[in-house]
């Protein structure tokens, strides 16, 4: 066998609805242009080349996830390599992107042809369980399908946007682990369940409003919903001074809406909805901000 298999798993942003998925509420999620690439070449055994720069703990969980996927695909005797342009541990779905890319190449090596979409999602979900224990499923599903999704309770429905939905993604520095952020929120939610339920209900309604705005091509309405969503996330204790500073910075640069994406906490990523984000990307990069633009949905423009 002299075949070489390759696959790409895009990262993701939560446009609306962080954390609510865990409690049965919807989220609006989308793939981004950056992600994880995997390629596999014939070998005497099934192995994974561990990328440099990972901590010992990250290497161990990656090996466990890979071993789980290799076993499921009956060890197709390939050497798998990884390459990423996606910032890690920033709430951009890096583990989901990796799981999708690796699942695709292992399944293709096993089957000798492109793998069915459902098989990719199922295997990627198995890998995600090693990374996150009880994942919501939104990360790997969004990455595998590559479309804007209204996601709830392990079920995603594509949202077709009438106009291009373009964002700027800005990194605001390292953040604490998702488990710590989610755990602290869970404790507060347990202590005052009725109060927190009302907030999550409000976020859930905003998600539906945002999906409707995207379908209608009403970018101003979508931006307004994003701003309101961020305010509620801040009320839940998920924001921080670095995140708030970047949110208001993007709004001052003309963003129709700006908010944290992912788990939040003391760092991570902030997204801003722009009609044309590239000029703002250039300005922020000149100021030393790590950022990039990505189109999430809608007609592609030249």
C-alpha cells in the first residue's frame, strides 16, 4: 500500500449560547478557517507522532484518545502526523478539530475510501470523551459538518445565512482550564438554581433570535444579540477584565457585536461581528494582538 490519507478538522466558535448546551439549551456554533490537519502514511503499526510543545498531561490524553480511535478502526497500520494553525486552549475547539481530522484519516485508511459523515462524528465523539469526559458534542459536530449549526442535545440543524457572516477572532491570553470554569459555574447554579435557570432561559431565547437574524441576513440584529449574550455571560461570572477590554475594543472599531467565545474565564478568545473584518485585523496585529478573520456562513464573496 502506497497511499497517503489526509484530512482537515476546522476549529469552531460559539456565536451564541455558551454553557447553556450543558443544561439543555441551544447554541449557535460555526466552523472557522483555522483548524487541525492530519495525514497518515503506511507503517508497520498504528502510531501517532506527538506534536511538539504539548505538556506531559496533554501528551497523555492525546495518546489515550488516539489509542481509542485506533482500536475502533482495527489498527489500520498507518503513521499519523498532525499540523495545526489553531491556537490551543483558547476555547476554539482544538480537541474537537483534532478528533475530527484524526478520525477521518483513520477511517479512510481502514475503508480505503472517504468515510461516511456519521462514522466520522461517532469516532470523533469517542475521542472527545477522552479529552473532556462528558463533552456536549457541539465542538466535534460543528467541526465535522463544517456549517453554521443550531445545536441542542446532541442534535444540530444547519442554519443557512442569507448574507456573509464574518468575524474577527482575537486572543486575549492564557486561560484556566475549562473544567475549573465550568465547575465554578456549576456550583453557583446548584446554590441558586431558579435564578441561574432564568438566565440560561434568556440566553436560549437569544440564540433562537440570533439564528433567525442570520437566516434573514440581518447582521445588525445578530450583532445586537451577541452583545446581549455577552452581558448575560458576564452576569454568570464567565468574563474577566482582559475579555471585557477586548470586547469594548472591538466594538469601538466598528464591530456590530462582540463577545467572549467558549468557556470564558480569565482569558481565551473574543469574537467580533464585522461586515469586513480584515482592516481591523491589520490594525490589531500592528498593535501586537494575535487575531485573524474568518467567514462563518453565507455566500462567499471574492
